[in-house]
C-alpha cells in the first residue's frame, strides 16, 4: 500500500512526509480536514509536529481528497493507541520483538510461544516496516513474560531481538 501512496506523491516529496505521518498515526482526511478520531486537527499544528510548512499539510490534504484511491484509504483511517508505557504501570508484561519484515509467520510464532505458556495477550501491534524505522511488534500480556518464553520466541525464524520490560 505504501508504495502506491508514495507514487501518488512522487512529485511532492514534502507531502510524502505528511502522508506517512497520517498513516502512522491513523489521521483520517474528511471534507478537506484532518482528524484524529472525531477530533479535528489544525494544519499549522500538524505542520509544526512534522517539520513542514502549513501549506504543505493543506496541499497534501487536498491531493489526498482529489485522488479517489487515496481518499478511500485516508477517510477510513483510525488512530491506534500504543499502550506500552501505560501497560508497564498496570503491571502487564511488555514484549518488543524486532524481526525481519520479509519473513512469514513471525506473529504466529510469537503468539504460539505465549499461548503454550498460557499467557493472555491484551494488545498486539505490528508496525509497518515502511512507516517505521525498525520492524517491530509490541505485545502486551496480562502477566510478566518468563525467560523460557523469550528463548522460544528467539527461535522463531526472522526474529532478531526481543526486549522485555
């Protein structure tokens, strides 16, 4: 999906940054405006956060709405909450799995290792490697994660590193 979106903005590199952040944070575009859920976002504040001019944000929104394929994608986006930091305060286990994004079955291998130990998954987020710096999956569990589960996860084909917090 990202490649098609990037192609649509290839003539406007600064707008690519805007589109990427909209996707990353689930910011939708409806009727010429940007939204986080039902909260309207101000183009100037978006621009400030991304490090571009306000006009770039406005132009990106207009270009998204002009293109039927992009409009269909961006009008349906919804924000996803990363509860990793909150989970730690609530006593949940947090597992960060760094892996090769091209490998198949990483999520299945990780969840299988947790299931074998009877560990309940509360939250799972696999970041898109084209939108993030590193390919990472975050798993929040209802309990702390024992070392033997980490050893099993490290055996999953494509897993590079596991961080428990």
